[in-house]
């Protein structure tokens, strides 16, 4: 067994897989999902009767479709999430809020059980060892300076991120996950960050991405009106 806060994850049992075309969830983040496909309606029904956890995977081919191919290949690293809230709609579809718990790696997929429509796999945990916060101190200070000044201060979530950065009780490693959800839009970079176990490596990559964003915003400053769409919540 592994523990993430007070929520337990049993890595000895199969975990339902919900493959998507993009990385939408990281540990500590909360994402809303609309579940309409019959396979995943069944999946949500099943997990609500049990442990309430699913693993969000991402297709190897971003253009893959389960309508055209039954089991298109997925990338090995996933984010395990816990259903915090759910709403069953009159037509049988669901709206759910999923909280990211931890990274994991697919060991192998399992054949479906009788009548089971969705995919499942055995997973192994990765990145559960707490990060050395002292090694992230310089990065945390850098993020604080950059997000407090023009042009990154104009980003929609900059103020919220700064509040977390100024709160010593919030680990830098957790803030890195939330900055990824808030500021990093490129799916290949998101998957890189999901795959990185070392928080210092994640900090370095996020710094590089924010520097690139700052350059773009400076060039566009005369005509820009910054609005940064999100699909995540802070927790």
C-alpha cells in the first residue's frame, strides 16, 4: 500500500484507465471532467462503488481515437486521481471533479473482466519520496520574482500562485504541479513534467517555459490583452 495524505492507493489491484489526448491532471490539482462514453460511464459507476480512483492516461498518438481503434496505445506514465465530487445526469452521463494524487507507471494492461467495457492496468508508484525542499529554495524565489513583475504578473493565475509561494506551509513541489496546470499549455511539455520524478528537474523546465512565455508577452505587449484559459482548480 502507498499513502498520499489520508487517501490510500492499493497498487496490488487493477486501476481503471481513462485515456485522453492531453495531460490534464497532476498531483494536487483538481480537474472537472464530463463523462459521456458508455465505457467510462460504466467505469465511474464501478469506482464509485469501490475506491473512487482512476488513472488518467494519455494517448501516444494525440490523434488516436477509441472510436476507430479499440485500444490505442497509451504513454506509460499516468496520474492517479480521486473522485471528489460527482453528479449523475438524467441521461446517465456524469460530471466529476477529480483530484490528482500521485504519479504512477503502467506495468501492464489487463484483459477486461466479464462485461467490462473500459481498460485497466497494474501500476507502480513513482515519485512518492518527498522532495528536498531546500534544493528548491532558489527556484521558489525566482518564481516569486518573475510572477510579481511585468509581464508574467498579468497572467490570470499569477496572483494565486504568488499567494502560495508566499505561504511557507505550501511545499514548492506542490506549487510546481499547480504552475504546470496554470501556465504550461504545450502537451508534450506537460507529459515531460508528468514523467519527471525529480522536482528540481521540473522546476528547471518550468523556469525555461516561463522565460519563453515572458519573451512572447514582451513582444506582444503593445496589443495584448492577456487571458489565460484554465481547466483546473487550486486545492
